[in-house]
């Protein structure tokens, strides 16, 4: 197969674009061609002659077969009689599943306009076309969904509005540069971007506020449940660990993971943002393990596969994830974003260490005294240094690091590269992406989201 020129979001170079008349299949296909360089073919140009008559069916079928025999193609058009002929041989199906009103406006707006996808110009609105739009959702749509079920090996991308289509094209336009950031991810483990759920989905996504016991104190959390299209399937889960103090919990990433099929747990450690108890780094590690146990305890009720639990940690959350895994947290993989190696600071950069653990003026922390966090950290910090954790970490799982080239809070050269090098030398399954951004990644949220989701999807397939 030729190189996949559509990048991270689409897996294949034989793409069928389907949808109701007026949905904008041809316009979408042309823009996809412009982004990928894959040749585009409009079935209306094959079927219709310049005088408004059409060719015989058998001639059309021969012409369609000649197109689908090509090494790569984008073919747009409805022609329901030939749905299966295209879907059976394509690699990707993009279905513009728009409502009737949108498509009706589409067929009305193109009357009298010269179009590259049609060899003649419609001078009036065709009553047969209006009827086709009106019956499409009742007659054609179920057939298409049935064929997508019949051919589960095809990548199906269902877009339910013009905005979703535009969003996909924008993401595709960025994917070429994102590919380089993703690194050596297996092409066969790339992924489909999901959008808003089908209104008719069997189990709709929802959020649930939680109060979780951690060592006798209550921590407040929220679980983001994904959609389910059946009665039995289980989802993977992500435990998200925030930084210090945790005002930013990367909720955009949490929603992104949920919309792509993950159950997501977000919570506040003891002693911050209303959670009970005292705040210190040792408590963070305990809290992470206790909340992970809570997820597993409710896995049956939440339809979570307890063997497919992942941890995502940002900044001090990355520190928490590494040390929790080294002290008993069992997960299938970890994504560590700008992690903070407090052991490095303690051993090699004491001024920075002292600043991080000082309780002075930090009113958002609940502590018995201003030195509580510092006293705890000084007691344990030498054992928190990331390279020293390796003997207690599981070599079988995937570790994925994301760093910021311009990060001055946790510079990759100090907080990522030493442990990354040690892990590679010791046979760990590791990878690293560095984005041109600072500690909070404000300039690269799309790249960040795709990179993190790609890592989770890749690890889930191992």
C-alpha cells in the first residue's frame, strides 16, 4: 500500500465519501484532496453527460471498477446501488450524516451554479432530488450503517454537521507536522478522532461527582463516562493527576479522552480545592493509588476494563504517577507530561526544591503548619529521584513522556531526559515527544491532545 498521506486521523489512501445529496460531499472531497494529494473522482462526472443525460448502468459500473482498481483514490457520490461496491474495497469511509434541513439548503444553494463535480448546470430544483433528500435518513442511512457493521475492518468516520467536517479538515491540515512529533508510533495503531455522540446512542456520556475515601479523608473527584453503543463492551480508563496546586486539571484533554472512548477520573488531592485532610507530596502518592483502587472497585458498574487502566500526570502529577507506580500502582501505561522530578531538585537544585515545597503564602493548601510539606518532602525526596525508581517500575507497560522545549519550570534536560535515557538502557518500553511550548502547553493544545490520545490508544493496543 502507498504511504498513508492522510496522516494521523485517517488510516488509508482509498477513501469513500458518502452522504445525502446536498451534504457537500464533493466540496469535502476536493479539500481532502488538496490536503493529501490523493486523486479525487466525482461519480456525478462519471454518470452524467454534458447534455444532462446519463450513461448506461453497465458502463457506469465498468467506469467505477476502473476507479476503485487504482492504488489510491477519493471517490465521492451517493449512488446507493453501488454503496457496497465502494465500501468493500475502500480503506476509509467518511459519512456526512447531516440532517434533512442542512441537505435541503445544500441542494437549493447549488441551483444555477457551475460545478466542477458535474458536467452540466442545474437550472431548476429537481423534484426527484428533493424527494431523495426527504427519504434519505429513513431509507439510505440505515443501509450505510448496516454496511459499516458488515465491514468492521474499514475505518468509519461519521460527521454529523458541517462544523465537524471543518474541524476534521483543520486537524488534518495540522497532522503532517504532528506526525513528526508522534515519532515511531506503529502505523497500524493509529486512531480515529471521535466527535459529539450520536443522539441515538444506546448509553449517552455523562459526568458523575464523587466523594472518595483516601486514608480516612474525603477527596472530591469527577468521573467522565463515555458513550456506549451496546450492552456489553468495556472501556479503558484514565486516571488524571494534576500538578501543584492543581487549578488547571487539563479538562480539555479529559473531555478529549472521554469522547474517544475512555472513562476519565479527575480529582483533587487531599488538602487542596476542598478535599479534606492535609496536603503533602506523600499524600498525593497515596491518593493516586487509593483513587485507582476506587476505579477498579466500581469497574463493573462503570463498564470499565480494570486491566486497561492508564495514568496521565502533568507536572507534579507526573511526579505523583511515577512514584505511585513505583510503590504499587498497577496500570497498563502512563503518559507523563512535563513531569517534575522532585528527587532531582532535592539532590541537585536545592533552591528550586525549597521553593516548590514551601508552604509560605500558599493559602490554597490545607496544612497544620507552613513547614508541613517541606518536612515531608525532605524526609522522602532522595528516594523520589526518577532514575532510582526503575528497579520498582514495571518494564512490561508503556511509558510515554511529553516535554516542552521552552519549559523553564521542569526543563526536559533535567526532568525527562535522564530517566528516559536510563529507561531505554534498561529495556523499558518508552517514547518521547517534545513540543515547541512551555510548561502549560498553551500554544499547542491540538498537538498535545492528539499526541496524548495517540499514546493512550497505542498503549491500549499492546
